[in-house]
C-alpha cells in the first residue's frame, strides 16, 4: 500500500499465529475478507497492487526463523485450514462472484524457515542454508498446507523463489 493523502492508513490485524490459536475459521475468513475489500478499494485508487503475498503457510518449526509470527504455527493441518479460510475471504466477495477482490500468494515454498543463524562460529542465512528434510516429513508436513492452498483454497499463486535455500531430500527407510 502506498500511504499518502488519499490513503493515509489501512487496517492492521493480529498476527496469524495468534488468530490461528482460536481455531476459528470464520475469524480467519473475515480477516481475509477485510484485507481483500481494502485491497480492491486501494487498487482501484492506484495505491496498491491486486496480488498479496499472503498467507504465509510454511511451518514454524525453528525458533530462529524471523517470520514465525506470520504463520499459523507448526501444525500442518491447522496451517492448511487457516490458508483455505483466509484465501476464501481475501479472494472472494459475495457482492461480485465473478471477480477476485485480490489474489492470494501462499508462501514461502517449501521448508523455508531460516533467516540467519550462527552456531559454533558458522553462520547461515536463507541464501545458503541446506534444509535437510526427510521425504516423509516433506510430504506429510511441509507440503500439506501448500496443497490446501492450491486444491481447496484455489490461491492465485505460490511464492516459490525468493532466494530459496537448497533442499536435500532424505530417502525414508
């Protein structure tokens, strides 16, 4: 949003990790719907874009990740359910069933939970970190919320390249 004389402010909401704790799908949808309405209005005024980089559904699995507050949490089922409700509210309006209010872009695909961390004098950031994820954990946990974004939420897109770390898959016995 470009704040200025025409659009001095926009609504702010509680962090997704706090609203997810409510397990209240209607709250998640209502939050998405308000953001979608404001997005459409601000876009029509030329003060915002029509695609939003939300929701963040990558799992909060490491306390070192600086974006944990932006996620629904560490549970893949909860994150997927949150995404479906939020996307429905953000994209769809009962006033105009033929057009989206805004496009949702689920992020950060996939197993990306590192900003910057130092351990034993060795530092890593999201640009050079190798996320070692067993195949079973990848399929059962990390991919599930993104699958929900696409299949049930019908999100406009996925953010799949933002200085993405490498991903090493481990074969499961």
